[in-house]
């Protein structure tokens, strides 16, 4: 009778044993991985699925050139106005602030700091169509008393604003002086809008006269030969004098 050979001398039995060991290792690894996945919180798993989905969509988009760029505009409020814009003034405005300080109840003066800001500013002037208008006819002249000339909030172009420390000092806080000037710019621009009224008044007067003449021609076909003379509400005495003149 043949003797039983040891396992290491039997090639077929040895290979079968190695294969069985590999199957057991793979099965154990799969079971362990499945066990870990079951232990993951539901939220983390959901995030993982979402990420895989988004990455897949993005990859397909780049492959097929279907990437879309979307822009949304939201209108919060839209209203009509009854203002007749009659003049626009563009100026390069220089705003300057000089700051003087002292210590010890004014006995020790500190160095003066001067900062300057330069920016384009747009001033828009208008009259209110719903305001009080008065019309008088005198010898083929239409005398118009329009509402007072007003202006919108000045539009300062901050994107083109230039700042400069004209006079500085290591003993002073230049940034604080600059910030103070920044807070004053809107108010100073409004003051300048009032100061510029004489410069835009005649342009505004001509625009109002053109508006009234167009309205008259649309309403009265024979108004072509009439002169239109415009006064603003702050010129009421001159308008009254013109009305009181020869008829």
C-alpha cells in the first residue's frame, strides 16, 4: 500500500489550501467593510452619495460642453416718478479737511494734519411735475412759474476716488482724520449742489421752456408763434412783475 505523502509534497493539496485561505480572507474583508458601512451615520452616507452625483454631473458637463452659467436679478421695488430732469452737472470735486489739536487744555499744540479726497461727482437737477405750476398769457408770451429747482443726492464715484495726506505727522492719527473726512463727503457734496444752482439755472430754464413748448404744440396747434418765458418759484417777484406788465 502506498504511503501517504506530506502536504508540502502534494502540490494539488497545497494549492487547494492556499485558494481556500484566500477565499476566507476576501470574505472576511467584505464582511468587515459591510459592517463599517452600516455603522456610518445616515447623514454622512447621504453627503457621500450627493458628492458622487455632483462630481459625475460636472464631469459629464465638461465632457459634453453643457456647463450653464446662470445670473438672477431680483427687483425689490419699481416706482414711477413725477420729476422732470432738467440739468446734469459733472464735476471733479476736491474735499479737504484740516485738523488741529492740542493737549493740556490748549497749551500744547500738536502738528496739523491735512487730508484730501478727489473724486468725480454727478449732480442731477429736476422740477416736480406734481408741484405748483402757474401760466399767464401776455402778448403772445407764455409766462411760466415752475416749481423750485431741486437736486437728487449727489452721486460720488467712489471707484475713482483718490486719497492724499497733504500734511501728516507721526504724532497724529492720520487714519482718524481720513475717516472723519470720509463721513463728511456726502454732506459736503450736497452743499456743493446748492452752491452750483446758479451755474445750472439757465440750462434748467431752457429745458423747462422746451418741455412747456412741446406740451403747448401738442395741445394747441397755433402755439408755434408763442414765446415761453420760465421763472422758478424762488423767482416769484420777477414772474409777478412780468405778469403785471403790459397785456
